[in-house]
C-alpha cells in the first residue's frame, strides 16, 4: 500500500494540470438502454424501467410473481431470469397433493435425528465404531475438509443424503444448487423433500421445465467452463478436486488452502474460477491470481472475480497469455505479445476519480515492466468520457467481451 501511495504521488505530480471530465456516479439509467428487449419483459418477469449504476455495475429490480429481486450485474440478472423458469416448473407440481404434508414432516424428523449425530456423536456412535476408529475418522475430516461456504446446506442435511438429492434436482432443472436466490432455494427444498422421502422422480419434476431454464451462459468459453463442473458432487469433493487442480498448476499448498477456505465463494463459483485457471494451460504464475482471489471479502466480489478469471481464460484461448502478476489490490496479465491486459467484468464503467487513479497506477506499472501497449477488456460498456480518457492515456479498449 505504501508503494501504491508513493507511485500515485509521482503520477499526480507529473501529470498535467487538466480538468478531468469526470462522470457523476451513481446515476440512474433506463433499463431499455442497458438491456436487450428479451431481458426487459417476459411471461414470468419484468425489469423495472429505472436502473441504478454505481459507476461500475448496474443494480436492477426484477419484478415477478414470486417476489421482487434486487440484482447486481447484468449477468446475474440473466441467471435470475433463467431461475424463474425453474421456479415456475416446480410450482406446477402440487407437492402437497401428491405426497401430503407428512413428507415434509418426515423429512424434518430425519433432520432432528441427524442433528443428534452431529451435536451429540458420543451418544449415537457407541456400538457402531470403536472410540479409536471414531477418533481417526474425525481427525481425517479435520485435516482434509475445508471451511463450508455460506451457500451450503448444514451438516445434518448432508449427513442424511438430502443435500445430494437437492443438488441432483437443481442440475436436472438447469440451475445452480448454490444460488443465493431464496425463492428458488425454498422450492428446491420442498421438491427435494418430496423426492427424498416420497419418491418423486426426475421425470415428473423436470417434464414441465421450459426451454429457457438453465444457468446463464454469456459466451461459448463460459459454457466450456460450466461443462467442466459436476455440480451433483458433494461440496467437499469439489473443494478437494479444486485443491488438487491448484497444486497441479504450481500453486503453493498455503496459497491454495487460503483460497479454498474462503467462504464467500460458493462451491460452484470456486470451481468455475479454478476451471478457468486450470484451462489456462501454459500461463505462468497462476498463483498470483489465486492469492488475489483469496482476499475476496463479499459474495458480490466473489462473483465479480470468478467472471474476471473467465475473461482472462477467454483471452488466453483466443490470443494467448504469458503470465499473471499482482498490481497492488488488482491483478493483470502479460500477453504473449508483451502487452498489459486488464480484465474487468463491468456493466457500464464510468470515468470517476477512483477509476482515473486506478488506471494511472496501471499505467505506471506498465511503464515499469516495459509494456508499451495496454489493453482493457470489459464485459459491458464504458461511458463516452471513460473511452475518451483511456484512449488519451494510450489504452486499447475492448467492450462487450
């Protein structure tokens, strides 16, 4: 941080005294100016005409028969719209009529029994395992298992196998089992209890799913990454596989463990990011990206950074990256052509004082590393002021990546 401040002082001291044409953020925009027509309104939803932008990301209000949702980012809005189709499909199945309330009641009794095993294991394990065997089993779990993410079911549901059924239903319906959409989670819970304790088959559950259901995919490359992940697997198994992939690509044990233990990444999000790095074969110092991701301290930021990893992978697959390197609190890459590449999955990036300071710092680092050409890739668009100022600074801007 001290180095960052010193470098900024040099940049600001040497910079010409011009009046920067900063955008005013936050701002309100029209949804119709930000979204294609098919995302503005559909059979199950409508997007509020007014969109709030904080200078980087759009914040939408999604109206539906299942409630209103505040959605940060255009890509997450696509996912929420897809999830509405799955919600509608589940609601078409009259679970209470088909299986009765006793299904859910029976499931809750199973949970209570499982909680007893988790919270008072000595009372239930006696007679099944010896004390020595139990001690070794618990030691193995403590040594191998990582922190449970904030999006996972509790230990009791995992123990009785309910969570496995829920994951399988979610995948069949084409949605992320770890979605933070509470309306979807409530219905997945009800559907899974019916299947787990009442024998509801996948065919009955998924026969009415519209073709629009599915995890939002914004490009062929993103689709490739999603195909790499088996979301029916237990979260612990995904974490173990992710750790093994990180170690295999040269990431140190300590750095891998810190990242894997970051609970702001869902098992699906963590796996998506690791898949992007794993498929970026031949790129040096992928550990720098892992260390950068390990500092994530919110779910919004986790979602942002996993998409950032996908953007770097997309560039590598099409043009080639040489390696990653840290830029204070950010990450950048050197292309095989020797350019600096910075990827930000922004919806609508404005030219603010903060943006100007960050991009000037990237300029300084590029000069230090002898990179004469600089490329900025964004998922969405930049404001006219941002495009103008970045062009004046010598950046090549690629929008809609």
